[in-house]
């Protein structure tokens, strides 16, 4: 009888929420714009050693979300997150060094942390590392490693990385030039909605490089690219438009509108 009473008491004890449950609750609050409430959960978790919570606290201080903006304090929290193994924290710390936000600009240190985040599977870091290593503007160009990270990000579904893979094969950056491979990657970028991929595949269709020449299809792609904000579209837009009769140009515009509407889930014209 006495033992059964103790068992009932034990059964009535409710376990405290786990770290994962608290993080999920805080993330939901942040998505709803309730950053102060989210920080009330992230703060204690960060002090208890949660690297993901430390990243979120750091991001809030850098962005002034729920707290007065303090980029330097934000970077200190991002260092805690990055050193604690959080890939998002590594990427955000890299971004702080790259932009000089809360820390002195240091592209080499930025790349170091982007690489670590990329190795941890962070797709945005893989994409950024590939861009830095391919451009060679702020760090020495390393096209082979750039292709490695671009391909990893592209296979994970990053549209800009798909387009970059096309550029790598188009410009023979660390690989033999392969127009068909370039177009295959640009086609994937088009399917993923990247305007620059639309521009490059449009140009390829106009020139007949890597695909059969098709100026009508080129016009459709270039219209979509321009509407999407691609600055690359302007290079070939006028030439392609001039190569087609007015009726074909109007048809291309109509098809582009229809395809863009379908992509947005809107009814066609």
C-alpha cells in the first residue's frame, strides 16, 4: 500500500522539456516575430552549452532582433557556437568576418570558417565557399576545390550552385570545357528557378552551344531571366529579339508569362 503511493507520486512527476523541445519552441516564437520570448529560451540554453542556441543568440545581437543591436557581442556568441561545432554558427561567423560586421574584415578567416561549415554539411556555406574560391577576388582562386563545394551544394538543391557548375564547365575552370555539361547544369538551375541559369541557357540556345540552336526558346528563357533580375540576360537579349519576327517575339513573351505564372502557382493568361 505504502509503496504504491510512492509509485503514484513518481508517475505524477512531469519531466522538464528537453533541449530539442525548447529549441523547437524558441524557433516557432522567432518565426512568429516574438524574438524576446525566443531569447528567453535561447539565452539559458546557450549558457548551458547549446551551440545552436548560442548561434541564435549571436544572430539576434547582430541583427538587433529582440535586443539592442550589438554586432561585437553577437560575434562573440557566434564564436561560441562555431567552436561548439554548430555548422550554422560557423557559417554566420564566416559571414561576419567576410562583411566586417562586428569584427575586422578578414576574408581568409571567413573562408576558413566557411570551409568548416561546408564540411559540416551546411549548404549555404558550401555555396559561398565555392563562390569565393572560384572568383579569386578576395582569396586565391582554387577552381578544383570550388567545383567540389559547388557540386555538393548543387546536389543539395542550391540553384546558384547549379548555375556555377555550368559556368565551371563553360569556362573550363579546373575541368575540360564541356558545353553539354554546362547546359545540363544550367537546365537544372532553370528548373530550380535561378534567373542567371535562364540567361546562360538562353544564350546557349541562341548560339547552339551544348544544345540545338533554338532562338525562340532562347527568347523565352531570356525574358524569364530578365524578369527574374538577371543582369546576364541583357548581353544577348537584343540580338535574340532582332533575330526573330515580331510575331515570334510576342509568342515568346506569352509563353514566358505562362511559365512564370505556373512557377508561382498562378493561373495562366
